[in-house]
C-alpha cells in the first residue's frame, strides 16, 4: 500500500494531466456506443423516454421488413462505392501529377491550391452544382448540347440521373488533405530508388505501380480505411443536395439522422447504427487483411 | 539537347494539364464570389461569368441576417479550439512521454475508440446531452472536440517523435512533469498543434448537421444558420451568395495566413503513417 502511495505521489501530475480527457472520454466516447447497443434492443420511441420495453431483436426484425431501409442499402452501394473509388484514386492521381512537376515553386503553389476548396462551405459547392446540373439553364446541358452529345436537355437532378450527378459532383475532385498526405509519402521516397528505377529503364507508369505503390502502403491504408469508414456513414449530400432538389435518396445513415431529428423510433435508429457499425467493421477488417496480405507479398 | 527539349515540352504539357484541372475545380469558388455582387437580373442572365457594375448592397442586406450567427460561431470556434487544445495536448503528452501505470491501457482505448464510427454514437450522444441538460446550450458545441480520440491519437504520434533525452535533461534540471509539458513539449509541437487548431476552427465553421440536431434555431451556428436562412428559402440568390461569401471570409483569411503551416502539418503527420 505504501508502495502504491509513493508511486502515485511521484506521478500525480501525470495522472492529473490525463484526468479531464479520460473523464470526458468515458462519458462522451465510451458510454454512447455501449448504450447504443443496449438501446437497439429496446422499444424506445422518443429521445426523453425511459428505457423500458425490452424488445429483443424486434428493432432489427422491423428494419429488415422496412422497405425504406432496405432500399437505402442499395442506394448506399450504388452511390457510395463509386464515390469511394473516386476518393481513393483521385488523391493518388493528384499526388503523382504534382510530384512530377519539375519547378519547386509551381509545386508548392499547386499544393496550396489543392487545399483551397476547404474554405468553400459545402452549402456553396452544393448550390453551384445544382446550378451546373439545372434542367433549364444549367451549364452542363448547354455544354453537352454545344458539343452535340445530347440534342435535348437532360434532367440531371431527376430520379434517373441523381446518383450519377452526385458521384460527379465536385469534378475534378481536387483532393485536399488526402492528396497532400499521399504526396508527402511520394516526396519521402529516397532519390536513389527513383534514380535506380530510371537507370533500369523503368517507365513512368511502371514506376508508379511498382515502386511508388510499395512505398506508399501506409498512406494507401489510411486513405482506403478512412475512406470506407467515412463514406459508409456520410449523408451530407442527402441533407444538402437531395433534399433541396426534391429527389430523395435514402442511405442508412441519413435514415437514422432523420429518425433522430424528427424524434421518432429512437430504438430503431440505434439499431440502424449498430447494424451499420457491424457492416463497417466487417468491411474494414476485410480491407486490412487484403492490404496486409499484399504487404507481405511485397516484402 | 534533344532530350532536354522533350523534357521541357513534357513539363509544359503537365503544367497546362494541372492548371486546366485546377481551373475547373476552383471554378465554383470564383463563381460564388462574382454571384455575390450581381443584381437579380444579372444573376438570371449571366451567372456563369462576372458582370459589372458590382452591386455592393447585397453584402449589407446579407450581413444583417448573419451577424448574430457569425459572432456566436466565432465565440464557439475559439472556445472549442482552446478547450480542445488544452485537454488533448495535456493528455497526449502525459500518455506518450510520462509513462505512468495505465498509460498503455489508455492508449489502447484511444486506438479502439478511433474505430467506432459516428453512426453508432449519434443517437445516445443526443440523448446524453438532453439528460445532462446541455442541449441547446453552447456547451453542446464546445465540449465534443475536447474528447476527440482522433485528435489525441495524432498528437500522441507527434509527441512520440520527440527525443526522450530532452525531457530527461529537463528532469535532471528539476522540471516537474507539467513544466516538461508546458515549456518543452508544447513549443516543439507547435506545427501539429496549429494544424489541428485550423482543422477545428474550419470544422466548427462548416458543421451544420450536429448544431441542427442539438440546438434550436435561435442558437444555430453559421453553417446551420446559412442553411435555414438562405439555402432552404427563396431569398434572392445574389444576396444568398453574398451571405455565403461573408460567412467564409474568416476562413479565407485564416487559410491565407496559416495555409503554409497547415500544409506542413499535414505532410508531417502523413509521413508517420
């Protein structure tokens, strides 16, 4: 006991320094996900309701009979998978082209410009893209007509085209922070390695896929894993874009947000959260396995 | 000689290609700027390019509507960032450099919590703030970043990169744990701290989903305010754009002064992956 007291006496400052964080994390980060799992088994309706009415897997059973929910999963895959491909591929694309710029001055200017879209509120981007896609005087319709690709205006914001429009929103997807992260990995490849590849007659594309990729495995993991986690629970486009143009596309996370926001079926909303969490976990674990297997091959 | 020429040609092609992409990518930004100074007729007819004369009236019309949101958001952004930096840097330094019993468990907890997605926590978090009576108070916006495990993880990674010998020397000179943090740890971590602060300010500035869920309309921050006052209504488009432009102005100023630091911070943290 005295030994313990002496230890605490010597380290009390360190303990005091983590105390606010630890207390906050226990309350605001550990408790909510655990409670979410509990909640998903109860038939709670409103936010301020008591935790009564144990429901077993009732909420989950209800979800799988709910056509809005089932359709939202299909929408999630048709909309978010292509966006994931974009989010993963495009940062590499920008990192590579900027890396190959010879002038250091231009290179740092590009790095700055790459981040510039961060200052643009997502509301503004969304609004401008609604104008670009507009049926009556949208610039996309005008351009496509001018090029002779279409002869009549296309309703890009209607049910038939909205998913494609959302995928191509923000084209050419200036890559922001992830682009910079990948670029930092590229800059870090030893110059000798690149010279050796050059001397061995390795072409640009071969070098990108063989040399660069193996040095970038850490960044690839980061971009891919966080891309998956983020995109499976992203509903910003639903809140901003789809609501305003009047073509609703439910994705599961958006459905959950709606249930909470309108204060109904809280238990069901929690069940969506738990189910989505399970899906995200499985996909993330699979990605990790795949990447680690690749990693070992390269070694 | 011939090779150098073809290399130069390749560079010119590459640069033109990049500039072309950036021009398209940044076009919405520029469009937002010139649309803010148009009359309704100019907007209807020529929204795709700038026109003259500029209509400055839009700005004052918009400013009256967003002033309240702006001051509230500025307060929340500063308060949230200061509290967050205080709590997370202390914890991160303690966990990474002071090595007390339990620090490994805490680190493992942080790693595990990093994997928990927002969808799992949204519902109970809303309920928790209601139970604590913090819904519709500014605390609901200021508190959450302080307990962000992602931020703390980033800080732990960068504190770990600092040499232990510096801190051992300080200890021999009689510095206690808090002095090691305040006088040595913090100054050495300024680049990553600045990066995190910028991310937090722009995060508070741009977030609308959480404020709309936890606050009533009278207490919205700027992004939620813009959405309800302009985006979801039929207010004249040029006035709306003027509002968006003014609302982004603080971020634009922040970015121009700190863009370089942010850039370097991202690169430095990217290298640790």
